[in-house]
C-alpha cells in the first residue's frame, strides 16, 4: 500500500514537473514571439497582429504565389521546343501563349522584379528560355512600364539578357520603340535619366537615329536633350549627338533651306553650333556645298572653327566636282573661309590642274596654312621622284 502511494506521488510529481517545464517553454516562446513582433512593429511602424498588417501579409504571400506559378508555367511551356511532336498543337500553343502574355501583362513593376528573380534563379534556364522571355519583356513589360523597366534593366542588366549573346538588347529596343516606332521623346529621356551613365552613353544615339525624320521632331528632340543634360557628362553626351540631330540621317540629307532654317530657329549657342557642325561635310548635299560655305561666314562661330569646317567641306567638294569649287572661289570675296577653301582646293586639284592650284596657293599668306597645303601636295607625289624632289627644293619641304 505504502509502495503504491509512493509510486503515485512520484508520478504526480513528474507530471507536475513536466507541466511546469512546458509552461516555462511556452512562456519563453511567447516572450520571444512578442519580442519579434515588437521588432517588426518598430521597423514597419505597424503592429504585425493588426488587421491591416495581416491582410498585407496575405497579399504578399498571394503575390509571391502568383509570380511563382507564372514562372513555372512559363518554363513548362518554353522548355519544350514548339516542333516537339509531343507538344501541344499549334493552335493550342498559341492560346496558351496568349494566356501567358495576358497574365504577364497584369504584373506590377514590383511583381516583375519578383518574376525576374524567380526566372533567373531557375536551374533549367537556357538561351531558348531567355529568347522567349525577351519577346515578352519588349512587347509587354516595356510597353506597360517603360520607366520602371529602364531602372530595373540599368540595375540588373544580365537579368534581362543585356550583353548575352543571342539576345536582342531590350534597352536598345526601349529607346528605339519610343523614339521611332511609337514616338514619345519625354519617355525616352526619362528612361535614360533612370539608367546609369554607361547606359546613357551607349543608347542616347538611338534617339537621334530614329527621332529626326522631320524638323518638328528635331525641335522636340533638341528640347528634350537640353532638359536631360543636367551634369557635365550629360552635356557632353548631348553635344556629341547634335550633328546627327541637326542634319538628320546621312542617308536622308535635308536641303540647305530646310536645315539652315532649322538651325536658325533652334537658337543654338556658339558651343552647340560648333558641336552641331562637326563632320557636316558628310551630312550635306554636295551640290549645295557652296551655299553652306557662304553660310559659314555668317554663323559667328570662332574663326578657327569656321575655317576648319570650310576646309573639310571644300576637300569633299573638290573630290566630287573640283571645277565647281574653282568657280566658287572666283566669285567669292576674300574671307578666312575662302582662304581655307583655296587651300583644300589646291591640295586636291594639283594632280589634275597644277597651274590653277598654284595660283590659289599664292593667295595664301606665308604661315602654317600654306605650309599644310604644300606638304599635302608633296606627300601625294611618288616618293623619290624628280617631281617630288623639285617641289620640295622649291618650297623647303621634306618627308
């Protein structure tokens, strides 16, 4: 009897001790949980147990589940090549693709980031899948959220296939699409502003390639570029585009009247005009070179720049029609630009008409410009020929 009582007492004591320990464990867990909730609340400013926080947590979980399901479905569809006999029929596949496109179109920028993380972390990712997604990046994400996409692509270019061989650059597509296919120049430069400097330098030229078909587009493009240029580096980028902006694409050269009228209306500063006329000899109609030479003398650009531009224009013009250059020289009044044209003409025309070339060289004063022309003629002569030796001796030249 006593033994039975002792055993019962020990059982009761063990049970009490176990209950006490469980209570202590629960207490510690509750305390730790309360501490965690207080920390979350201190960071978020909201009680994690509040209805709002609970609903937000549910929404976040639902969003994550939505993105994960979409990524799974995407991989399931494009992991299998369309020509696979076991794959769905062409009609069924198109229906599934349209459904997938529709679902991708509902993603917010935040969900797109989650989707790209999910997509790039999948071990089955390959070039075929990247190529498939690239089409949706261009035709869904970029169309729906261009500015946010510019920011994302600038922050994580490899996630979007930028720089990956076999993938058409989606950032290049973005600038092209909003410059030419669906013009929206404010969006273009807002996107460039969201991108890192190396992206700005790489892609800004696409805007002038596709956004200069008409004078009205050039005027808008110039305005947007000026607004974009907020740093010295951006100012230099814009200056580098002014030649293409002012003169348009080389394969669609505008007339002298059209282009000179636009330049006058653009109110270009002296620095902008210097930048805009760089390489202008490649951007104007050869038959209108004389008009451009007359125009140069009236621009107010620094004389050394105006002379350089005249020399470049005349060099190209002489290669195409040296007789027309000679006629222009004979009818033009003396000026720094005329002197530059004379030098360019003489250097190019000497092999065909040395007498006329020397006549124009004699109009140049002694100095660097005259020496430059004589040296150019000398360098074009056969080396060690009697003609070259006589020419060098007469004008004090040497190779």
